[in-house]
């Protein structure tokens, strides 16, 4: 029996290779403090920087965060503009620090609606860091899981593929060259996937916490990792079929 093409590198490791995060709760964090929502996003940037460092400490190879969804354009224009400024400062200024830390920065999503300046800085940042090997940090920006699947299908249509296999589709998705997420974390209490990497998340382990993103500190990150350690990843097998060292229960 062969494994599904989408389970590119099945991980049985106690440490996830790839963590995907929905950083939810910035707005509510600000509201609790009687501050405008943008203060929550500002604090959210600090949390993200900390989480990048936690991942480096733990030698996590891939971190992907959902920074802006295809649906987030529906937010008030002031908030959208503020977020775009934050993304610009990340790819323009913070990228120097990532580069120093040997981090490869990638951006996935539809770039057509982003400003020309942001697009140019994304390209520059990706080029600058493309050979870095400590960790790949991916920003999902104007990204949607449905959009991702459609862009893959459209690429295959353009290549005049008559019949599309699972392997063809997987090979044309964003991040097709790295392992699928092992651990998906969502802060802020909601228990949804919200159109994040729908295909790539097929075998991810889900971890939800009520903690709001700006409060997601090291101890919360460790809780997520500890929860992951206890998961038995069977990929369709029975527990007894797994080598003893991979049985967790
Ligand atoms: C969801 O919380 C958060 C977002 C849609 C934006 C995520 C952005 C950041 C964490 C800022 C920093 C990011 C980068 C990459 C510079 P919400 O605003 O929906 O919170 P709520 O559910 O409490 O309203």
C-alpha cells in the first residue's frame, strides 16, 4: 500500500515539522482594554515575533501563519490599511532580522490586490532569504484554502491536463515543496478552520485555545507542543500496526 500523495512526509515525530497558526483574538484583546482594534494587531506582531523565536528554539522547520484571508477585505478600510502597513513593515524592515537568523521568508496568497510597493518588497524579501535554512516562515496573505485549490486546478487546465490526479493537484498547491502542517493551532476560542490550508490540513493535529493571540506566551506554546506529543498519528492504520515507539496511548 502506498501513502496518499498529499501525505508528503508523514511525521511520527514528537516535535512537529510544520506548525500552522490562526492568530485570532487581537480585536477582542484590544476591546477588553478599551483600546481600538489596531492596538490588538500591534501587540499581535510582538506575539508573532516571540513565536518565531520559540519555533527556532525548538528547531521547528516550518511555521505558517494566517495573516490575512481572502475574506478579510470585508473589514473596515482603516483596519485593512493598518494591517497592510504591518505586513509592509514585516517584509521591509523585519526581514533583515529574519535573514540574520537564517530564516527563509515566503508569502502565499493572491498578490494581485496588494499594493505595488508591498508586492515589490515581498519579492525582495523572498529573494534575500531564499537560501536560508534554519526555518521557513510563511505568511499567508490574501490567502484562502479554496483559492489555493482553484489556482492549482487552473494551472493544470492551462497545462491542458485531461485527468487530474491527487498528486497533480498537491504538486500545484502553495507550499507543495514542504511537508503539510503537522500541528494547527488556533487561538481566540473559535473552533474553525476558516478557509485556511484546506487540502494541506488533511492530517494535521488540531489544537484550540481560548487564549487571545496577544496573550499567547511561551507557556501556551508549550501546552500546544505537549498536546501534540500525546497524539497518535495513525494515518488510517490501527494503533497495533504502528511501531511501538510511535504508539502514544
Ligand atoms: C484575527 O484577529 C487576526 C487577524 C485577521 C490579523 C492577524 C494579524 C496579526 C496577528 C498582526 C500581525 C501580523 C503580521 C504578519 C505583521 P481578529 O482581529 O479577528 O480578532 P477578534 O476575533 O478578537 O476580532
